[in-house]
C-alpha cells in the first residue's frame, strides 16, 4: 500500500469502504476543501447516497 498519509487517499478509497463506520472515518480525516470537493463529486457520480452527501456537507461546514 502507500505510506499511509491520509491526504493521499483518493475519494474512492475514502467512500467505498466495506462498512459505514469506515466511510465515516474516511470523511473525518479529509484534510482540506479541495479533497472534500473531490469526494462530493465522486459520490455524486457514483453512489449518490444522501447520508454520505449530508456527512460531507457537515464536514465542509466544520
């Protein structure tokens, strides 16, 4: 795998975890708005899950 640096995780790694708790952790460790926007775009294009988009919105408001 990579060196473990959270800010290097692509959106698919953050949002396509095997369970919701891992997805929540992936969102919680988003380091900046650029990556947050990439995650929102990825979620809209692939899964479009309301619950995940809401959590991404909350992260952006932090």
